[in-house]
C-alpha cells in the first residue's frame, strides 16, 4: 500500500459521517484563498464543479478530496491531514452551521515517502 496524500483525524471522520447522514454523498475542495481563506470546504457531491484545473488528491471516508492544480504545485510534497476545530469558518462548507470547521495540518513527505505516493485519482 502506498503513501496517502490526504488523511483525516478521528474527529474529522466522525464529522464526515454525521454530515453524510444528513446530506448524502460528499466531496471536499481545498480552497486556494480569496474569501474562504484557504481552507478545506465540504459540499454535497457534485455541488462544487471540478474540472481540468483541479486535482483529486485522494478519498477520505468515500469522499473525493480536490485541490486546484496550481495550488497542488505548492503542496505536492506535503501530506494533508483533515481535522476539525471549534469555531465558525468563513466559507460555504457544510459543517459551518454546526459551530465547527474543517482545517488542514500539513507535513513534508520524506524522500522515502515521496517514492511511495499513491497516484493521483482521476477526476472523472
């Protein structure tokens, strides 16, 4: 088994399960900044339109996790860990009304881990 580009804490997994019960299938997009402050955003699957300028880094709890290709160039050497914290974020993400928000921890891959990375997931 290869090295995952994106993983999640138990708190994030539990929140995803709760959101899936209420909203059905979900997806994530790691924002590139602007009004949402570069944070992971959770949407009902298909509500956020992805295209050729997006990269799917992997799947968390059955939910694809996307990032813009330009932003991925900066983050391609890091593992992202999806987590949750109390407090209202400034985005349209599904968890916001619950008084929590998703956020990312990151760490650089080691040289050995880079050689073991899982391939990027097709956006199709």
